[in-house]
């Protein structure tokens, strides 16, 4: 079981060696000079969701690069875990993390991110916020990580499986997931579909509704 507060603390600790940027390049249509000034002047943990929203949602598209993104990443993930309605969604941050090349990070940074991902999934299950699972699983796949260990955690909670299933039930006979952030071909997408079709998971909607998941011809 992962503790979310501890996992967030480890993120800040593991990325604390990343230097604070002196400047941030970006399209003025996506982030203005005042917003950049706020990002550079405030302490990392003091940055608010509003302070970071424009930067975090445009990172690697029209704003910023890996050096500055890794400095802000702990705070971005901190806010994402605490503010379900914040933009960017976790799936957008997942894409940005992949662009930041986790394979080039330190082992401690990768471990801290993996701990965090386990913690946010555990927290969603424990709190009954099952609607957050769909976005987080898609986000983890977008990072290029294996989703199967986290799916295993979800499988331990039938209520979480049912909620996740209900979000995707319409497309599953066609072996498609509902979240529009999926970008097939994607191994993570296919792993989730295979998980839903597995005997262990498929029996849960069957026992709850008498629903038999069958692939369309």
C-alpha cells in the first residue's frame, strides 16, 4: 500500500537537485510574461494551480523544455493528485512526462514517480473516487510505463473494477476504450482491454449484472 503524502514528499526530494530555471521560453499566446515571472519568482511549493496551469498544459508543445519541466514536475504532480478538476488532466501530464524522457532520469527520480503512481491509484481506490482511475491508467500508458501492476491493484477491488468497466463498456466489444486521450496503437491501451477480457476481471461484471463480455464480430 502506498501513502500519497509520503510519495509526494519523495517526488520533491528526488527532484530537488534539478536547478530552478532562470528563464522559460514559450509562445506568448500560451503563457505571458507575467505568468513566467510568477513561476520564476515563487518558491516551488507555493505555486498555485492557477500559477502553473498554462505552463503545465503547454509544456513541450509551445512552452518550456525538459530542464525547466523537471523542476516544476513535483508541484505539477502534487496539484494533479489533490485537484481532480485541474487542467491539465493527468493524461496531458503523462504525455509531457514521456517527452521529458524518464529513461534519462536518475534511478531515484524514476522510483519516486513509480511510487507516486501507485499511491494515486491506491488513494482513488481507498477513497472510492473510482472515476479517477480511467484517467490515471491512460496517463501511465502515455508515459510509456507498464499499466499491468496498477491494473492488478484495481482488480483487488470489485467496486473499482465495475466503475472502470462502466466507463468503457460501450467500446469494449470492439476492443476500444472510451477515454479520448488514448492514441492507438498503444500497448497500454491493448493491455487494459486484455485485462477486462481476462477471466479474473470479466467475472466481476458478470456476477454483478449477468453481463458477458464478448468481442464483436
